[in-house]
C-alpha cells in the first residue's frame, strides 16, 4: 500500500534541501551584481516554500514502508530534478522546459551532458548552481536526507541502498544515519583536497570550486567552453586525473583507509584492482593507437591525454582535453568500451560498475572449473566475501536490463533521424551518466541539437542509470501501485 | 551505547529491534543467510556473518569498543563462551541465554565469576516465574513487583459485575491509595487522565503498595480467589520449573502435570515431590474431563506447540476452569487470542526481552517491564538532585502525556502520589511510560536534563 502523505512529506524534505542549496548560488550572483539574482532568489523561494508547505501539510509520524521507500527514491529524484530546473527557467537562460530539465537532470545524475553551447557567457550564479547540482547528486540526495534527518527508522537503510550505486553496499557503521554521515564527510574532505589543489595550481576561486564539484561527483560540467582543454597546464590535468580516479573509487574505501591509516586497503580491494586494471589497459591501448597517429604530440602529452580521456570516460566524468571523435579507430573504440565500465560500487561514478563484472568473471571461472571437477563445490566470491547466488542473478538481470534500456534509447533516437553512432553513444553516455558521446554528441559538441522528445528520453535514461534501473522500473509495474 | 547481539533468533531479533529503535549502535552476529536477510530488510543494524564464538568475528563486530554483549543463540555453550571472550575483551555487561538447568546448578561458586556472565537468562525459567506470580494472584492477568517488592503492579480486567464500570477515574474511592497507570483498551495502551471513564473489557494496570493491594482490589470490587488446584499442560522445561517453584513456595497447592511423552513424564515424576504427573495427550477432551480439569483454579498450557496450547486452553475454559494461562511463541496473534477468552497469554520472547532490557538501562534507571508487543515500559527512575522535576509539585511538572508516575519510594516509605505531591532528590519513582515518552520522561528526573 502506498500512502501519498508519507511520500509527499519526505519529498517536501528533499525539496527543502534543494531550495536551501539554491540559496548558496545567490552569494555569487550578488557579489558580481548579476541580473539573475532576482530570478535565482525567486526559484529558491518557490522551492523552499513548496518544500515547507509539503512538510507542514503532511505532518505525521508514520514510518515509510517498503513500497513507499522505492517510490520515494525514484519520484523524489524526478521531482528534485524538476525543481532544479527552476533557476535556468526563471533566469531565462534556458527558456524551454525541455532544455532546463535536461540540464538539471544531467547535473543531479552527474551525467554532465549539456545543451549550453557558450557556458562562458553564463552568469556565475547559474554556473554555480549547474556545478552544485552535480555535487549534491554525486553522493546522493537521499544519502544527504538520511544523514541530516533523524528518525527515518529502519527504512532509511533501504532508501540508502536504493540510491547508492553498485551490487553490494557495505555499512561502515551500525546505524545507517552514521554511515551516510561518514560517507558525506569523506566526500567533503576529498572535495576540499581537490579544491585546494586546483586553486594552488592556478584556477581562480570560482572555477576551482565548480571544477571540484564536477570532478568529485564524476559529473563533468565545466565552466569553460573547451572543457579542460582550456587549461593547458599539464599539472592541472594530472591533478584532475588523480581526483577523477579518487571520485570513481568506493568512498567506503577512502573512509576505511583514513581510519586504518593504511593504503593497503585499496590494494586489497578486488573491485579497485579491476577498476585500475581496466583504466591501465585501456590507456595503454589508446597510447599505442595514438603513437602511430598525430605525430604532433610529445610522449608526455600523448600519455597524459590518453589517460585523462580514459579516466574521464571510465569514471563517467566526461571532461575532454582532446576530441577523441577524431582519434584512430582503436583509440576511439577503447573510449567507447570504457563507457560501459564505470566507477566502483559506492563511488560517485555511474555505468555498470567493475564490481558487477567481477561477479560475472568469478562465476565464469567457477563454471570452467566445474567442467574439470564436475562435483566441486565452489563458492562465489566478491573480493574476500562469499556472496549468494541471488546476487549473481541480480547482476545478470541488471546487465540484461541495462542493454535493453540502451537498445530502446538508441532505437528511439534513430527514430528522430539521428545517425546510429550518435544515437548509440548518446544513449550509452546518458544511461551511464557519462556526458559526451560520439558524432553529433561528441566531446566538442553538445546536446542542444537534440529534438525535445530526445532530451526527455535521454533525461529519463540518466535517472534510470543513476538509480540503477530497478527503482524506476518498479514505478511502471501496475501491481506496484495496487493494494 | 554499542551492543553486540549474537544470534538473530526470536529473542535476538526483538532485542535488536528494541535497541536500534532507541538509537543504540547494534551489531548482530548471525550465521544463517535467511535470518541475515530478514534483519537486513527490517532493521537498521549492522550484520556480521559468522559464529559468535570466533574471536576474529567478534573483533570484526567491534567487540573492543562494545559496551554490552548479548549471546542469545540456541546453543548454551556458544553463548557462555561468547560471554567469556567478550569479558576478556573488556565488554562491560554480558548476557547469556542458558537453558540447560545443569549449567545453572553450580552452587559453590557463581558462573558470573568463572565465565564473566553478568546475567544468565533462561527463557523457560523466566516464563515459569511469571506464571508462578500469576498463580499467587489469580484475579490478576499480570503481576509485577518493583522497589524490592514494596510496590506491586497488577493487571485486572473489568467484567460486567465490576463496581467501577463507567466511572470517571477521579470519582473512584481512593481511601486506600493507588494509581491506575495504564488502560489497555481494544489493543491500545492508554495513559488515563482523571476525566477518562472505565469501560467494560478494559484491562487496567494498577499500582499500589504491596501490603495495600488486597484492600485496593476489594475496594474496586475484585475478590481474590485462592489457587488450590493447578493443572499444567506440558512437562517440558517451563512446566517442570513451574511445578518446582510452586512446590517450593506454595506447599499446600495441588499440582497436576499432563505430559505426552512417557520418558519425560517418568523423569519429571521422579524429580518432583508432590506433583501428580499424568501421561497423556492434553488435547484429548476425554482425558481432561476424566482428570476433572473443571475443578482446577488455574490451567496453564506450556507445551512447545502454540496450537496445542491454544486448543487445550480453549477446552479447559469450556470445561469451566477458573483461569487459563497460555504460552504462545508467536506474538503477532496475541491480541486475537485474548479476544477468544483466554485470560493471560505469555510470550517467552517478550518476557526474556524485558528481563534483558533491565540490564541495558544505564544510570539510575533500575528496572524495566515490557507490556506486550506494543512498546510500553514500567521504569524505575531515581530523581537526581538538580533535575528539572525535583522540588516541584507534580501538578506543576509537564509530564509527557504518555507517562504517569505510579508510586514513589522515599527511603523505606512508599507513597502513592497525587497532584500536590512534591518530588525530592533521591526519590525512587515508579513510572509507566509509552515508548514515545520514555526519553522525555527520563530527562525530567536526570540532572542536566534538557528543559522543555
């Protein structure tokens, strides 16, 4: 049974948090005397107002039940992305709702696909909001809600899990609220380190902050038209490579490393090993492929560009320092392949997650061994932990559904007369919360040319990808809404 | 507070639920994936897979920083060992569930010293003790004592012939002082105020001085019958303990035990002195009739099978037994069972959880009793000097609506307070409280409590 009052009350809380976050943009637009100040103020006021209204109209103390938990996660994200579009709409920079919502949902889901061609012409207040949406969505709005609000009850556990990406999530503290707080703290600390590094390497305060938000959330919105290519300093690029790698790592690992004061924590983690393995292999192949082409680049630059681009796409950030669309086939193919890798479980990255591959790889090995020893009893492991068969089915099911959504998205876009490569890569980039694709949506282009219906479809794909399919899919199950 | 619970069976689950609802950090060690799944879905606790007697698992569960360890698996030895280990790691309080009576027979030294177990809890014994109390007060549905037995709580059902029906609480005769601290009406716990009326079928919870209780009951129109004949269905551990306790404390009583299993029947008949052990099927109507169950003042059904207990209690009631007590392991259907006319239903799980909870309370909270599935507690609080409520008249303290002060113990004296009573420092307060008001009420009497 789904009680609207329970969902609306909690949704009110989420909207309120978003509204308060909007207020922080005001400081920028006010300092720079921008004309959008009033518009942002109106958007924030309206958001906070509606949030408070929902909270006060639907008071009560009933606990969220199982179904409501899923409904709250998926509907909550949808509603938040709609409210997040208000500043763009009100300021008039993205007057069409389709554009504004696309930009907002792309921010919250940390996709980083944009419809804005000339971001440098945008006022700082709006740019700040655009970057901040990614940072909030990175660690998760529900996680923030769980961390802030007391008394969410045992259901908070389920809410939290529905939002955190990856096949398995660890509790680092007995209470879910503490877990959420610790993760947010780790997120804040790493973000601070990223900000200080970028600032020290010569970015100005505003750009350093915005790029920190985009990097740590594996979002990819830049405040420059040419993305990171704008910053010619190799140091900034190397710093971003490092912090993208960090953002794509399980934040539980960061927390445990900090707690145990031992870097071995990373090396012992099998998902992290696979994650770095994928990055190194792909980078190596890209360097190899680039070495025969584009003789203009020096070795350091070649390696840096290759690693940057591979990490940017693997972690689903989506920054660009080079137009990989024009790279030789092998290099371009590697970029396309890593679109399906993603960051680790429990990171801010999207896509399929190395952890899922790990489970399937381990199971394949078991099947092989069973051919040699038909009666062998072989446990399925995820790292050092033995996991149940159910998890394997869940992962396989996830693969199937992921591919189904990818196919459906691609078919829909080709129906809008977009070529196959652009359609496929756009669907993959949005479903995986990556950002840029190939062709029409390549790293030097943007999504402005998409028809409105295409933007809506891609926006939904982003939500499907961010919440890892099931919560969104449940909404379309008729029995979900019945008693 | 950080608590480790070993074993997520019925008791373990209850404890994990109670404690995590109170915002304690709970880590549960459990081996069965099915139980892990249940806990994972229902509760906000951390689950560690493994055995509670393994040091590596205990360390993983954070035993070094734990304040308390509850070992409540099915296995006595594992529970005892886990407590022993936990004590070595420096856990302050350890509780073990131990069912085998042989382990509890140690006389020359205490298990607490050897094994480092602070509380040994035996669910069957806890249940038997509870039933023995009911046997001593047959008119009551439930009985409890506080402040070393000086204060007594009874639960009474208002029947058609009751003199106090439809009266307001403030109109009742209080020449012998008492307090009605709670009313269970249609499966809901209410904390009554002076204007509330008493209705047919209400279960009232009454607090009075132990010495006065009989007078109080008389003034309210309850007459206590004496229990002379008692029939116990089921000669398992609970039934055996009960017979043993009754033989010891109420020598004149006639005890009949019906046990199906021949060997078991023989075994307990040899151990018990006076009780008459009958070998037979308790659900056999004819047997019950032949054995003149109708003459029993009290019929207790404590076999391992809920369904048999229920059925036999119904038969006994139908035959005209004065009072029926039925043990049910399932707690979800308890309110339903009360409706069909069985007087008292006891759940070993709830009783055990209540007994353990007393140990969890830190500071000056002395004793705790749980009321059924719905969370309500009897608390014994010590009024600390400097607390908000000290040196004020009761009517001037904003006591949360879900709480009521039943009695106050000052030195050796027991006082049943009214509105003009002034609380002094070091008073022991016997307070009834619904779950939502527990913390607010506690704060009223603790030094440095928050203001309202």
